[in-house]
C-alpha cells in the first residue's frame, strides 16, 4: 500500500478566460504578483528613509478648518464637520490639491454649524468641540484625540506619520486591551488585534484575503477611521498599529461615539447609509447560465434544460412544484452566455411563477436601459469587468445603480465582488468563487458577520460555494445563510452528480432528506420576512447591520469582543445563530451572553453568560436561540412575497421584563419610502423578569402610509409561557378559551395553551384590527432559565506551544505537529511516512498550553483534506503540571473512523501540559496518526503553589 495524504485536484474553472483578463486588470492596477505590500517590502532596502513633517510651527483658522504649518514645509489640516466627526489631512508638499477620492467616499460633510475653538496649550495646540479635544503635539508634529473631559484618551500617534514617494504610514499606540474591527469583507475572523490585514484587491477569495476591502476600521476605544483614498494599503493592528496606504498623502475621516454602533452611525453619516433592498431581494436568489447554446458560451453547450434563456421558466416551475420558497433568478452569466431575445418573455414567464429577474455581466452595461425596461431589476457586476477594484469597480456599481433607478421606479439591487468604503450604500458584496467545503464554510461565518463591522449590511457567499459541494454542506450552509439578509446559489459550476442525492445547487433538486431540510429553512426565512426587513431598515437608518458580530450587541462582554465568538452571530437583535460548520451532529462552544436564551426548536431556556457544549444539532437542526424579551413579527407561510396577502400578522413573543419592537413596512418595491411612504407599528410587552405574573402586549396603531397598506388585518400572538393563564383579555374583555388546537384554529378569536409545544405556547387570536389594542394574560409565568454550565469554555490556542511529537511528516507534505493546534482545519499533523519505515503506533504529541487550566473536554477534528489514513482510534489523554511526570491517563476512549469532529468529556483535571497518545489507527490501515485540530474545553486555573 502506498501511504499518501489524499488531496483532491481542484476542478478547473470553466471561466478560464476570466482569469487571464483578471490578471491583466490587476497588472494595470499595479496589483499583480505579490501585491503592493509585498512589492514595497522587497524594495525597502533600496528606498530612502521615510520623511516626516518635523515640528509644528503655527496654526491658523478659517471657519472650522484649522491648518498647521511645519518646519519641513508640510502642512496638516483638521476640518471639524461635527462635534464628533473631523477630517485630518496631511500634505507633504503643503498644498491641499491632491484629493483623488473627492466626494465619492465622503458623501456628506456639511452637518451645519458646529462649535469649535483652538488654544495654544504650550507643548501642543488644542482644538475643542463639545465632544472632543484634538491635540496637536508641536515637537514633533503628532496628533492625539481625547474626550470632552480632556483626560480620556481616544487615540494617539506613537510617532509622527511618515511617507515615502509611494507610501504613507500612520502609527498609533495600542491600548492594553484595545480591539479593532472593520476593513470590509475580510474572509476570516473579525477581531483584528495582532493581525495584519491587506486593504487591497486580489480576487483570490481564500481565507484571510479581503474580498471587498474598505479603508475603514474601528476600535473599542470608541472611534473609527476612514482613509479618504482609492489607494491599496495594509493595516497592522500591532503595538504600535501601522496603518499604511500606497500614496504620498494622508487623508482620513474620524468618527467617535460612546459605542461601536454609534461609530458606525457616524461613519455612515459621512460615507452613506446602507441601501434598503427590495423585499424580494431578501429571498433566495439563483445565478446560472440558461443560454448554453450560445456559441460564445465558455461552459457546457449541451447542458440539459439550459439551452436558451426561457428554459429558466422550467426551473421556476420545478421550484413551485416542490413547494420551495425562492425569489429571483439571474438567468445569464455574461461569460459568453448572454440571453435569448426577447428578454421580456423570460421576465414575464418568471413573474408568472412569482420570480423577479436580473442579469449578470462581465462586460459592462451598454444595454441596461432596455433591459430594465423589459423588467430586469437586478445586476451582478462580475470580476472580468470590475475586477480591477477600487474606483473602477465603484464606478461600475454606480453605473448599475443608475441603470436601474434612472429607468424605473425600482430600488437598486446590485451585487459586486469588489467593494470599498461607501459600497454599503449601493450593493451587496459577496465572497467570490469559493468552494463547497466545511473549511470554506467555517471562515464564511466570521467573514459575513464581520462585514457588518464595516456597515456592509448585505454581505453574502454563494450557498455551498461555486465549486464542489455535497448535500450535507449545502444543507448546513443554507441553514445559517437563511438568517442573513441576502443570499444566493450559484448552480452553474457545481458538479452534476458528485454523490447520490445531489444534482446541482438548486435547493429543490436534492433528494430527501436534504430537500425537506432546505424547504424548512427557506419557509422559515419567508415567515420571518417582516423581522428581517425591519432589521434591514434599521441598518438603512443607523448603519448598524442586520447580521451582527456578537461584540455589536455585547460590547462590554470580554468574551464577545474577540474571536472566541467569531463562529456565531446575532441575526438582528433577537436571534443568536451558531452555525454547524463540520460533519457533526453536536455543536460545541456556543457562547450565550448575559440574559436568557431559549432554544428555538425545543423551548429550553438558559441563563447566560456561559458556554454551551455538547448541544444536539443533527443535520436538520441549526443551533438557534432567541433572546429573552424578543418580539418577532411573522408573515403567513408563502413561497414568495406577494403570493398571499398578509391578512394575519403573527407576533412570536418570548416575554421577559419590558421589551418593544417597531415594525417597519412599505411597498417593498419602489423608492417611494425615500419620500416618507412607509408605516410603523410599535409593540410593547411587559412581563415578569422571572417567575409568575401578568404578561401584557400593547399593540400600537400603525402610523404612516404607503401604497398597498392594509386598512386593517388580523393579529395572532404566540407567547412562550410554560403555564396556562387564568384568563386572557382583549382590551379588558375576556377572550374565549378553546379546549383544543383544532378548535382554536377554526375560531376567529380566543386562546389556547399547549404545554407540550416548545416548552409551552399560549396561542391568542385578537381578530381583525385597524387601531391600537392590548392583550393581557393574567396568572401565567415566564420560562424558568437554567444556568449555562459556567465551568467550561474553549481554551484559546494562541499561547499553545509544541513540546514534542514522536513523529511528524515534513518531507513530502507540511505535516508538522504544530498544525494540530494552529486553528486552521486545512492543515494537519501527520506522522512520518516518506523516507524510512514509519514508526510504529502508539504515537504521542505533547503541548504546553501556556498557562494552567482545568480541562474538562477534548476535541479532535480528523484530517479534512479527503485522506483517511491516520484517523485516531483508541487514545489516552494526559494532563500534568510537569511534562516529565504524566501519571495515569486522565481519559481514554475510542473515536470512530469518520471525518466528523469528535468530542469527549474529560473528568476535570488540572495542569499546564497536555499529552495525547494515539494507540490505534481508527481504520486499521497502518501505523499512522493524523489530526487537523486538537481542541480543549475547560477554564483557566491559578498556578500551582
């Protein structure tokens, strides 16, 4: 037997001419090869020493513009736009004429009169506003910012900003626990302290690349910064932070606030609020070529049911026949595909099935006026056209926006693969050409949540990627992405028959049980549409995204501030989503912050904060929790918006204390909302914080108006309470109690309590209402919340160090033992197999955990590269304070011969050093051991005395 690490050869992309064109675009943009950062590093030795401004020699004022002269001839300008917003512009030549971004990025800079003053404080000049003190150190010229008290530091330069002919760098002191976020759609973890992030376009779309970079970041110190530039750069969030762009100028806007949400508000006040998508844009979309008979098409010309563009109507019929929600198609891809004339016939055929139509372009928008006139309402701008990024991509997106909005009353709905600061006001950004693998799914979760930390409300990745995939990865990916605002499948490059049950990336073209699971989550997305739409309106008004990294909702929680929570997110303010991103039926490491959290599927309620491990999550179950106090509006079940009238609006309520929700509604299609054509409805709930009492639901009258607004509608409530109330009143009058759910369903009004439904559900029908009303449930109780076990949490791997491994393969592959705890499932430890005869089992790996811990759980992720040899079977685990004396094993067990993540409980054992001993190979294939990741759960423990 030849012992190898099995590696699947990537499928050649059918769009190979695109790669050549892209290389040319990148070369023109100066981004080919190693990129701007690497290229400059290589030339650093020959470059002259960076220059600085020297000392400040004076300051003058014109209105709210303050100009600082320096000993070198350079000048700096501080433009106070608002008490909490200012621009800092440093010109090495002393002239402020080089402004390549103009008003493209900073759209709004006039906020009216602002109070500002300047004083000479001896060693520095001080510009004051009601919110800030901006200090300008004289010798050398450096800047720092303090709060209004002039004592609380916001940020300070640790050394003067410096420049060369091609690069300018600002250096900032880093606080002891300061954390950083932002930089756009970064493909990976969103907490950036200690990381160097390229703010540059490369279109590689792999982990730690930046698919849509944004020259914006924000800090837990309560500020954000946007560099006003089109130049690529690099942000190193180290000590000091080094923030560089490839240009001989420094120009940045600064936004301060008392929270990260406030900082996003300031940033989007200047750069533009996220656009509000049409309501159908929140439904599942699909991009593919249905005109494969076109001789110029680069793909399979014989693809069944994809010969001419109208063939898409057959797929639309299939979706509806399968009772599968889905909302829009892009039935061409531009890469030689085009579309069959007349386009309007296809648009009409799709509309008859409840689908909207858009087009996907690699060449430009020469015909967009007539396409929009034919009914096309979406544009996807792809890399062969806008792949140069920066201003060219930004302009292409704006052209698409204008093409839709200048030729119809519709809203913009544009997707782009290369965004920048300000893209949030125009487009959905997506993660590019990715793969249907567990590993790609793993880093997509923090990527999409992290994009919201740059105000990108609509961020997406193709469901199950564009290449490869499986029924299992598709189901898992669709589950969690159905809780993000915009999502889309890319069926054109998926394998036709990679395994039984999987045809292409249409959710209705899977065998059971996958088809039913897909339907379940798409139906839930449709029922939750008024909630998701309201969250997108919140983003449109405030800059706070619908998909939220945990730190946005829990900024003072030290766990939520960092990447320990990067594998989960908040969908709006009520849902905590913890995606399953490996082949497992158990989800570990779910962090529940302070408050109460109810399992959406079972009704079990937990009291945070704490870590939930061993959570049951079979393939059909997305770990999903609802925050105590949540008020969630829901539509009747439908397969697309407009399929049914919203004759009954349901509010799903988890009563706990006092809470409220402000529903947003408009026509869902046009731009009339920009002129005030919309309605609001506030719902307030009062309930006990714990235990028994009265639950009151106060529904306000809808305010405002829009075309299609119902004059009245029915209302239903599902209150999650474990016990039946003594009575339920509607505006003080008792409602009838029904003795069965069937009787309740048949009635116009009344209530029914089912204690067996998800921990207890009180169903209430209030009948048809036009104005305000109140429902009161007397003599009930809120669910009891059991504590999350406080002892266990994932142990961070950052400080782990390899002590020893009895064998590791490094000649034929990178199988170094340290790969087993590097946080990257794509790498692995594999014992030696090339060269001399492999060492016999058992095999050992020993690790210094960096500090003393009490360990209570072991996780082993087998190799994820497709290979099977070396999977650990029987094992022993040792934990000790002395690596020379291990003692008896703390735990023993046997893992199955599968690629899924394995976990095992460990009787709590304390020590600094870990030893894992693999006694057998799970499949009995040979004397090898391998592991992609070894993880532990437990808690820090004081040093041994």
